[in-house]
């Protein structure tokens, strides 16, 4: 049967196609901005007074390619420290007499407790290396307030660390060279901190803050980080106070900042050195600037130099150099005592700021935000009175308020349906698909699947609207029902965004600029729409006039929503399923298209278009099922732990291979598509994952609390022959000297931990249960106890740092009951059998592999 379209349907499809073209062009612009296409990296022969990405990439190449592994416990970390120090010494040799450079290698030790991923743990560390350089004028004093620029040179387990954080170190080295070669003399000192232990939970920065002689001169800091391989170098955190973000807004060459990021960052798993400087141990004003795209390769073996996005380091370097000049010239850069007075007056200031496509930046203080963000709701409340006067009392204020309220509810319903319908579609797809996450390696599939059905959800309330009468008849008015409906729909939608803006304000959040931008743009669009209708009766022309003032916002919404969607999709390899992606695309669609619906919905709210959108979604859902979820450009993450249970330092009680994944596709999926691995592990068709042995949570103790993100684990037995050949003795905990008993009955046990003949130890973890009342770590203060699966309270301590000496410490028990100590030591070097197994995984799988030597003791 032919699909017959009316004239109105044809007009509607033409309008839909026009919208698709408009949003397509906006998406192309946003993509080019997000991927730094507009920035031209400078080459190796660039003038010495300019930052050069090519020169910085030379450092990345050495750190990530020529040096084999910059993880704690591996020789490469020491090589990296030597290389960085050597480069700084070379820069120092070129400095003139007008500038002073001091280069130091600092060995840090310490212990402290912290909350990480919501869990309380204690850190104890020794012999971690920081490389520190201070650039100042020849006549500067050691007590002058300084700017700290921080980046870490260690890399995560199994990763070359080109992005995280070789790119940070390279940028800092090139900026240091530029400072000297440009002839600029900083009016205040600049401290470059290359810290060697960030991946071990910010130990290097803690060591600097607690032990270095320059730590109490730091008046501001910039922390550079990477959770990807480039793209936006976003200001994710700023504070305390509004001064750091104000400096950034005034000086960044390519501004990339959203104050909304500060609302979201605390709920994202992970942390940076920013918290050490600004929150836990410093209260120093500063910026946390992070590469956010390329998250597919974050903490994987694919984080290589080739994955770095061109232009990203260039933009970062130019921004850093400009920021250094701005901070060191600021009168607010002060020593700790003076800074406390400054922060006290500025402490409640959470400024609002955002960049517009990195072209320019808008910044205003919290006080200004209180006024600005209150304007939309004030306008919404005043308009009914004005309209009542314009209609000469023929429409009551109450009737207008009721119609506006209905407009709010209908617009809210549209936004909710724009989220719910994609979720239902994702559930429907999962019922018929062999695997989830087909969009993971192909993000465009997520938009193809969920944008059409989300748009259909936005339009559903428009269908219902025509069936519901206005609260007051129009027989006495000379105004048509359509005009009054447009009015009610527009002001209802405007009221919805005005209420959201007010809610952001009252909650003390910084993301209210998003809905304020919507509200302000809609007001301009409504004025243009009304003006065009007074001169022309052509509905299409009036609709175009409504859209034109919205174009700046719509472009920004595509940029912002596109970035957010890409950022989160790249991180779905951790733990989030299809339903979350569907909801995310629904929110993005509502944000980008919602402001158009009150007026433009007239052209789109047709059954033929509604059917077309649903058919398009069903087709996209069907097509997406034919795509494989992973590739080398979007690898699946698998954790492979060779678990060795030992006793007495020389016995192996048990050996297993433990596997876990981080996303929705289980290990069964991996073994189905990696038959070589399945054959090596003797997993045949008769193997049942339902009845297979699952590792206990304690099995992953070496990675606690990151291990709590793991899911769908599997334990398989293996032989211990290779372990006994490779190691002569294993980690062992023993009594160091006789215990003592105090007058109050408490018992102190003195212990010694030997790491055996392990060669590349990353960390050792102690899990202590029993009547523990004190210990020798963290100023003798215990962290909050952890309870796992209803078990006894336990206390977690992580020990790190290479040394020929054993760890010695004491534990104090409040009674004569036994103390139980479980030890897990993470060894990065694999035995031959484990290496062979790891090599069998296909290239679309990134395997983080290591050995965990576990033992248990009672004292």
C-alpha cells in the first residue's frame, strides 16, 4: 500500500530534513572544535620563542617508547626521572644571568589516610622520586610567593602512558624551555613539580606538600592531567574561591572550561593531585586541567604516542604559558598566611564560567549569577500580569497561569518521554541481540538508534495538546486558538528552563548557565517570532525567524552535548550498560531540540513523521546488531590476575588465574570470540559460567578499592611450576621483635614484611581484622573500618616504594584476641605461562595482567 502524504506532511518532512542539515552542520563544527582541527601544531623548526608541539612530542616518544614502562617498581620509572632531570639541567645551562634556575631531585617518604572512591584507606610510602625545578628572577627571594605547575611522570599498570601522563610531562618540559628561550623573566617564581607517584593515589604530590622546602611558598597551582589522549583540555575543577577561574577566563588562549564540570567531577570514579593541593593538604587556589577525549585508551596498553590527537598539546602549551604569565603577575598570588585572608573573603564564591566553542569565555561571579539566574523566573511570573493587561481583562490572570502551567507539564513530559522511549528501545534491542554495547566502537550508532525515537518522545505531548482545551475560551478574543496555544507552549517551556535555572542556583551548583542560556535565547527567539508575525502571516517564515536567534545556543548545545556523549561513551568500557547510553542520548536530544518544540513542533507533530522516526529507530537498532562492539580503537578491558597463595615464604598453597571485566559483556563473550584463549584455559562447550568458581572479593585486594568496579569475575586453577622456578622465596610477614603489653592491657605487635624475591612490586596491601586500636602508620590514626559482605571490620593499608630494606611496623590490639593480617603483593612481572596466555588474547582486548602473591597471618 502506498504511503500517501498530505501537503502538510510534505512540509513537515521538508522541515525535518532542514533541521537534520542544520544540526549536521553544527555537529561538524563541534567535532572539529572538540578534536582540535582548527589548531595548527608548530613543527620542530618553530621559533624558540614559541611553544612547539613537535618538540614536546620528542619527549613523549622517549618517555613512552624508548623507556620501557614507567610504573613504580620497574626500572623505567627511574630512567624517566633521569631523563627529566637531564632535560631541566640542559635548560638551566642555556639560562642567562637575569634568570635563576634551581633543579632538585627529591626522595619522598610519608604516610596518611584518605577517602578514595568512597572507601577509607591508609597509605604508607617510601623512596618515591620527585623532580623539582624553580624558575625565578635573579633577585628573587626564597620566600616569594610562587606558582606551582604539577604533572606526574609515572604511568598506570600495563600502559606506556603517552597520554597519561607523558603528554603532561612533555608539555611542562617544553614550557620550561620556552620560559628560558623567550627571554621572559617571571615576576614571581614558578615551581615545576614532576612527581613520580600519582597513579599510586597521589603520593608524589603528598610528599612534596609535606616535606619540600618550597611547599609553603606556593600561592597558586596548575595541575595538568590526562584521562585520554587529547581533545579538550578542560578545566574540571577550580578553587578554592573564584580567583583561579577568573585568571583562566582572562588569559587562556584557547579557553576550555565549564563550571558545570565541578558539579559532575565528584561523582566520577577517580581523582587527581588537585585534591592534595587544594583540599586535603594545602587549601591552595588552583586549576585542574585534564585531557578528556581519547578515553578508549585511558589506562590501557594502547595509550601510545600515535593515539595523541594533533593540536591538543599545542593548545595546552600555549594556554599554560599564558596562564603562567597571568598568575605570576596577579596581585592575588600570595604566601600561605596572606592567602588565608584572601580565601576567607572569597571562600563562598563559586563562579560561573564556560567557553563558547573555545573561541571566547564567559565568566561571572556568584553574586552576579544570583541576579542573572533569577531573572528568567521573575519574567515568567510577571508575564501573566502583562498579558492580562494586553487582553484588557478578557483573559484572567489565573487562566493564563493555568495555561502556562500546562505548558510546563507538557514540556516536562516531552523531555521525560525523550529519555524513556530510547531506554525502552535499548531494552527491546537487548532482547533480540546477541551482545550489548554495539555502539561502543561506533559512537554514531548510539545517535542513529536513539535520536529518532527520542525526538518522537519530544513530540508526543504536542499530539496530546490539541485534544486538551485552553483553560479559558477564546470566543471573546480576537486572537486565534493557535496563537494562544503557541503562547502557552512557549511560556510553559520557558518556565520549565527558568525553574531549572532557579533550582541550580538554590542548590549552589555552577551548571545553571546551561538553562540560563536556553532561557535567554528563547526570549530573543520569541521576540523575533512575534515581530515577524506582525509583518507577515506566513507560518514558515515566522518559524524561521524564531529559529535564527536560537542558532548560537543550538550550536553550543550540540557542542556541549556532543562532548558529554563522546566523553561518557568512551568510558562505558568501565561499568555502564546500554540503558545509560540511551538515557544520555535522550537527555542530549531534549537539551538540543527542546527549545524548538514549542513553535517548530507545529511542523513535526504529524503521524507520518512520528511513524518515520520510529521506523528509522527500528532500522538503526537492527543494523547496529550487526556491528562488533570492540576494536583496537575501542578495546575491551580485561583484568587478568595470576593469584598465588603462599605460606611461610617458600610454599605455594594454591595457584589460580582470575579474570574480570568492567562492562556489560561478560567473560563468556570474550571466550566465545577468543577461542585460542578458551582452548588454553580448557574452556569447552560443556563449560558453564553459571556453575564456575567465582573469586571472592578479597581475591582482588591488591587493587582495592579500584577492584570494586570489577564485575563478572571467574577463577580457574593453574599449575605452580613456573612460579617455583622464577621465585626462590615469596612475600612473608613475621614478628620483628617481642610484643609488649601496656598497663591498660593493650598489646603491641612488632612486624616485618619481606617482599621476597619479587622483582617489580607495584604495591603491597595489608587487610587487618580484629581488635586493632592503633598502628605505626598515618600518625597512629586508623582509617574508618571497611566491612565486606557482612564480614568483620577491617583496616586497609597500602605500602609502596622500592627498597632493599624490609617494611617494619607495629600493630596495637585493644585486647588479647587475635589480629588477622592478610597480605597481597602486586608483582608486575609475569611467569612464562601467564605471558603466553596474555599473548593469546585478540587485539580488540586490552589485558591488564599481573601477579598477586597472597598470604594470611594470625598474631
